């Protein structure tokens, strides 16, 4: 299976961003999405890969259509990739 190096981090970042935009705590989101708070925290930190069912539950709890959620994830992947590329770029200055 192909690995997407920034996918878990991007999903976590988008969940956290939308959750904060909705002024929800992790506990309230976990409750509305029927997830364990610890599992949600691990998803937000990029440590866990959420199931499709978990993502749909989170989208429903955040009142965001899944297609909009995944567009935000795509944008965040591009952002994280650009940051990673910048850290790998070495500038050599001439004396």
C-alpha cells in the first residue's frame, strides 16, 4: 500500500483547525462524534490513522461536509509538503 507521508498530520491539523473554529473542546467533539477522547487526541496529533467511519463521525460532529473536509486535508498536505521541501533546501553562499 502506498504511504502518504503527510496524511495523518494533515488530517489531525484540519480536525484541530475546524474544531477550534467551531469553538469546540476535544472532549465535546469526542462526545458528539462518539469517539474516545484519547483516540481523538491521538488523531489530532497525527499519531493515529482514523478509520473512514471515524472521519465521517467527526465531520458530522463538526458540521462539515466530508468533501469540504478532504479538500482542506489536500490543502494541508500541500502546505506540509512545501514546508518539508523548504527544510530540505540548502542554500550555499559564495564568499
